C-alpha cells in the first residue's frame, strides 16, 4: 500500500464529507474542488490515470462553475473528458474499465455545470458515485473506495431528509 497516496485519499474523504453537507451549491463546489484535487493526486500516485484525469478535470471544473456556467464550458469539459478517454483507449491501450471512470466524470460534469438545485444534483451524483466506486474497487484504491462509499452515504442521507 502506498501510504502517501492513501494519505491524499484520506484528505479527499474528509473534505468531501464536509462538502456534501453544504446547502449552498457554490460552497459545495469550492470544498469539493479541493477534495477532488487531493483525490486526483491519490489516483495518479496509484497509476490510475483515468480517475486521476477525471478528478483533476472535475476540480478545475468546480472552481470555474462557481462563477461561470455556459454551454461553451460544458462543451469544453465534455470534449476534454472524451479526448482523454480516446487517448487512453486508442493510444495507451488501457483496459475497458476506463469507460466506467470517464462515465462517472461525465455525469459529474453535466451535474456540476447544468444543475443548480442541491436535491437534483445529489440524485445525478448517486449514479456518478456508484460508477466511481466500481472503478475505485477495480484499481485497488482503499481511500477512493472509502471516498465513494462515504459520498453515497452522505447523498442518500441528505436525500432522505424532508
């Protein structure tokens, strides 16, 4: 086990736990951006490139989404995600499992840039987190798995509250 990589994963878990408890979308996006940065470092250190790229793009996207939302920004991030997916698949010949990571990233991208209602965003993120969990387990990421399970519990608990 890579202690330093898992340390970044642990930081991401704590930050995202705080983020998912926010009732303001912009505060959620800000805290989540820092969590995603830590998680990106975690995945890159584990040589899980698809998740490293996806979470890095998500961090940048969240910072931008706090102040700017447009179809052009959405198109840019969707295109970059698909470009990296194509690069990993066709050039680097990575396993099919990358499709799960990039699908998760795309759901997060659309949710973060299009949806402004915290209840609705949580519903979309249920699917994205589930896909992220499958990927984290498949690459052996301990704190990536904890990150996704924690987020799923947070989302479900917030959705169940009246």
